[in-house]
C-alpha cells in the first residue's frame, strides 16, 4: 500500500483487536514518513480478536471542517471480518 502513496498523501496506522491503538499520527508520506510507517508495520503481530466497529465507526463520523477521509482496512488473518 505504501508504494502507491505520494508526498501529498497522509497516513495514520491504527491496530485493533479487542481495543484500538494508534501506532502513528497522521503523517505525510514523504521519504521520512514512509520509513516511520514501515517501522510500525514491521512491528505488527497478530493478537486477540477483531472489534472492527470500534475502529471503523469514528472514521465515518466527520469532524466539523475536516477534510475528506479515505479508509483502508486490512484483515491480516485468514478469518473474515
């Protein structure tokens, strides 16, 4: 996914199982930002269950004056959401 992002894109990484945890702040995907994201991704490990509703719901509730949002969710296990 990182390979298709440009310097104009921003990315925040959030993990979730029974709770959500923000791994990175919203970061521009320049060279430094890509390295921050890759380090966070390299540290990911499967753990616990999946509470998608807790993670996805805030993404679709717009803040006043906020920019449009794009959400990409990836289930790293072989189990369906």
